[in-house]
């Protein structure tokens, strides 16, 4: 502790520390910049984690891709004259297409699987179709 002489009373008095103003109060721009960087980092982290795929869940991009594949498979099946009257449902998860529903014959089942396999982006086809 430093001591200071008081010229009037010649008494020794301790120096009292003056309160120091925090840096962010002197410079509000620093606080705004730090907050902006923190907010940007949080948004980036949320985006990466929120859009990441898991084993049982698709990312946003995969969901869009699967929707396109489903639409293409349904269109291809509808264009097949022998399958127009069939009740075939199409679902896609990570490029794997599942066909379900009812058809008239075993030949219709085989043809629907062939058509689905011929669509770009289809990785595999699971057949859950049944004959009427």
C-alpha cells in the first residue's frame, strides 16, 4: 500500500483506489462488435446442427432431393400404361424408394420396380406392393 503525505496535516493517509470504468462502457462499439460476432457464431452453429442429417432424420437438402425423386417416380409410374390403374404409393428416404399399395398382377409389381429403378437419384427400391 502506498502512503501519501498530506501537506496540511502532515498525517500519513493511504491512497484510495479509484473505481475503474469497464472497457465496454467507455467503448460501446466493442460491445456491439462482440455481440455481433457471438450472434453470428450462434447462428452458424445452429444452422450446421439444425440441418445435419442423422440416421433416422434427413437434412433439409436430403428432404428436398427425396421429394424430387418421389415426384419423378410417381410420374414415371403414371406414364406406364399398364400401371395407370394401379394404386401405388411412393415414399423416399435418403434415396431409397419404397413402393406400396395394390396392383393387378405380379407383372405389374415387377414393372413398377423396374420403372422406379430407372429414375435418376434412386439408390434402392423396396417392394411392399400386394396383388388385389
